[in-house]
């Protein structure tokens, strides 16, 4: 994951209009190879 991708992910995670669960679902859809441990770290 490059720097721009990481920043985009962080801004998505901090978006106030979406619940963490919805954001997690979007991340899984967008990045199917993201492992669960990494996902839990982000949450």
C-alpha cells in the first residue's frame, strides 16, 4: 500500500458520517487481501 492509499484509507476511517463497521466492510470490498488482524488494527 503506497502513501497516498494509506492517507485515503485514514481519511475514510475518520469520516464522521460512517460507522466503523460500514467502513470496515468498504475496506474489505476495496481490498480483498486485507487480513482480519490488520482490519482490527485500523478499527
